[in-house]
C-alpha cells in the first residue's frame, strides 16, 4: 500500500523501542527520539492500558518534570531531540503501551 508524503512525515516524527520488559519494582526508562521536532512543538507522553483508551501522562515544551502522581519523571534532552519516561517502581498494573507524540 502507499503512504502520502504527509503521512510518512508524521510517522517519521518519533521513534520508540517496540518492546521493553521489566520486573515489578524495577525501574525502567522508555525513550523516544524526535530529531525533527519544531520550536513550537509540545512533547506528549500517553499510555494505553489493555482495553482502555489512551491517557495523557505528561506534556512539556522543554522542561523535565515529575509525573503528577510522582510515579516517575519525564526527561527531555537539552536539544529536545529526545525524551524519556522514567518509571521508578512500576507495578504489574503499569503494563501498557506507552506513546510519545509531538504537537501544538
């Protein structure tokens, strides 16, 4: 099938690992690369639990910040070309699909 350039460009905005594993209580770093980030772009991190819709975990322009429930931290590189979600002590209930995205 074919992708229009616009769709291909959007899909190339961010890159993430396909799968990460950890054990309960062992911290994990979920990274995201976004080398084509624009000046006005926000960095969004979502998670989607099985059978649920996506939920926004955190967003930022460039500042690293703790997650609202203090379960982890959103880290952003100085050049904003990458970000990462650190989960301090993940529990079994944190098993989910984690997404990063760019937008205004």
